[in-house]
C-alpha cells in the first residue's frame, strides 16, 4: 500500500489510523506512508510502480488498484456553474445554476459515499414534490472496510482542537469487552468526543470488529442531539460490542466501571 499522506487513513482520527497501521504490521501487510508514486508500467503479466519517499524503489505486483479520487463527468451541451474544485454548484434545494436541473451525489462533490448520495437524492425529490424543505448533508458516517474495520462520524480530535473546542474524550478498548474476546476480536477501541460543559457528541471513532455497524447508534444520537447523559442512561445488552459505546461514555464522564 502506498499513501502520500503521513497516515494510511488521512481523513480519519490520527489515533485510529496509527492503530490500523500497527495492526497491518502485525498481519504482515506492508505499507508506505509519506510516499508518492512517480511512474507506473505494465508488461501484461505484472505491474511495476516506482515510488519516492523514505525509500525510493520499484514495486512489482500482479494487479495495482488506484484510489486517488474521482472526477465529475458533466452532461454535454449545457453550461453549469461549478464550485472552486470543479463540482456542480447547487443551491439549498439541490438545483444547479440551470433552472429545472437538479443534482445530487458524487457530481456535487465529496464525500463520495453511496449513503450520502442516496440521502441527497431523497432530500431533493421530496423537496420537489412535497412541502419538505431539503437538507444539505451535515453529519454522516464514514466506513473503511478493512480488517479491523474503521468507522467514524463527526469531528476528529485534531479537528476539535483546531476549532478551539473544549471537550472530553472517552475511550474503551475491545480487549476489555467480553463479546470481543469471545469472538476472538480483541483489537481496537471506541473513542467518543463530548463537548463541555453540556456533553453533546462532537464525533466518534471506532476501530475494531463490526465498527461499521456500531457507528449507526452514534449517528442517531447526534441527529437527536443526545448528550452523554442519554447515552449513559440507555441500557445496552451484555455481552455486546455496542455496550462499549456506553463504557466509553462513562470514561468521558470520569466514572468508568470496567476499565
């Protein structure tokens, strides 16, 4: 794996990315960060990639997967207003600069996620045919389907610090979860950022088994503007992986029971 950024998952919480890198090393997966690709070629049977970074070398493999973003494909014959990054510009009802033409999904810019595109399309259509006022995407979950899985929503810790926000961090390890141990999945942790003094959820970051399923609880809580009081007061079944969300919340509030 070759990544030009300092971490494998540059948009994720730094601590989560570092944990994934540690896990990859343990699994024998080689990766190069702070490294850029300068050349690529193929002879029909293999691919050769030349990279520059801490080590300048040529890597050979049967297949090379390139994942460096997407570019919008615009319909021909119409002049649209574009954003500074080259995406279709839309108003608060998803209408483009051309009256009667609406856009949603990847073509209006990141995040390039299927569930975000579906949400935008539904908002747009309901706004067209009902009295519903469309919403633009604010908070959304992001999932990385590697092993261990990674899921997140809201602000990372570094983003919260850059904004100058006052917050508490609650973190609970998978190795302290009975369900995770029983499933032989002890690697990872749940990390939740709660604002002070009210305990609103600023963001959550999970690395570990079924994290892509667990993140939905945090999304619902943020949508309902729940605080750490509501999360802590919600009974989570035992043993489950989701109870780690409650455990991490108790850590943030300063009275953990099982850590």
